[in-house]
C-alpha cells in the first residue's frame, strides 16, 4: 500500500529528495505522495524528521 503524508508534515522537502521515483511533490501546505507512482520503499519515512510519511 502506498505511503501517505500526514498533517504533521513541516514541508521541509526531505522526503521528496529521498524518493527514488520522484513520487513526492510540494502541495499547498504539505508534501503529497502520488500513490500511483509510489513503490512503497520507505525512503521518505526514513528521511522525514517528523515521521509524517506512513504506509496507509
């Protein structure tokens, strides 16, 4: 199941930089993960300083 970024996101961009398939883009108030492109590798969750990305 694809990862999703919670409202805990501080919009730092660490997750987007860590994503190997560029499935993460900056949204209005937080970053968003494109579920169709996410390969569920967990790199975003490991890079996030506030643990915002999580598997749904």
